């Protein structure tokens, strides 16, 4: 091979390396952008729930003044909210949001205990969050909906049994709003945290795999 041929070959190889390097860099930027987008969407869902928990704590704060047991429950709920907020700030992956919703699930159950104390009712049993919107807090009972039994908060149970639609939690996916169980992998960690104590349930398995 003459000198010119060698130069052409080297130039071609160099050009190929440049093309490959640029392609990989572009793929890397796209992957980072997709990751950042998914994390932002999952965090947005969790932020909404932390805000809801904050509002619930404001509501029940006045119920604890003269009851040491209620004050203990209130402090547990405050601590759960603080853990959720800390985990939200520290989350670097969409799956990290499971730590946020695990804490929120515990806090919401404690708020339910405070409500029961204030109303002079027995302490509620620990139950899964409301299927229609886990941010509603723990379910009060199971109801029939679309040919299956689902845990529901009291308000949604009344709506469904009166023929109205439940307040279904929606999330962003592909520039549209869908029920949270159709949100895909972006929200898998967020959902898993809420239902982490009930992983043996077929309903929970369906929620986590978008088959609910």
C-alpha cells in the first residue's frame, strides 16, 4: 500500500471513531435526559403526597392537646413525614421514591389512629392504602370494583357504591394523564413503597406490573 493509501485508510478509521464517539455521546445524553425526566415525574408524584401528609398533620395537630397517647401518635406521624421529605430530597433514581412512600404510608396510618381517637372510635387495623389513590391513606374496607375486590378509603367506597366514580389518582405519562397503575416503570418505586407490606397480594402485584 502506498503512502496515499495509508493516509486515506487512517483518515477513514479516524472518521469512523469520531462517528462512533459522537453516537455514543448522543446516546448517553438521551439516556441522561430520559433518566432525569423519569426522576422528575416520580418526584412530582411524591411531592404531592408529602404535601397531602403535611395538610393532614395540620388538621390533626389540634386533636392531641390533652391526650398523651395522641401526642405520641402525632409525633410518630411528624417523624414519618420528616423521613419522607428527607428521602425525597436524597432520591437520585425513580426507584428511590419507594423510601418516601413507605414513610408516608406509615404516617397516614398514624393519622388514621389520631382521627379514631378524636372520634372516640376503636383503633383501626393496619390495612393497605386506598387502591384508587394511595395518598388517601389506609383503606377502611374492601369493595367490588370492575369485578374484583379492592381496598378503598371510606369516601371512595361511598362514591362507588352510590354509582359514582372513585377519585382515581392519575400521573403523567407520554404527555397525558393516566391512572397511576398505568404509569409504567417511572412510578414503580413510588407505588412499591405504598404497598411494601402487602407484597403477597395479587392485587398489589397487578398494580406494580400495570395490570390492575
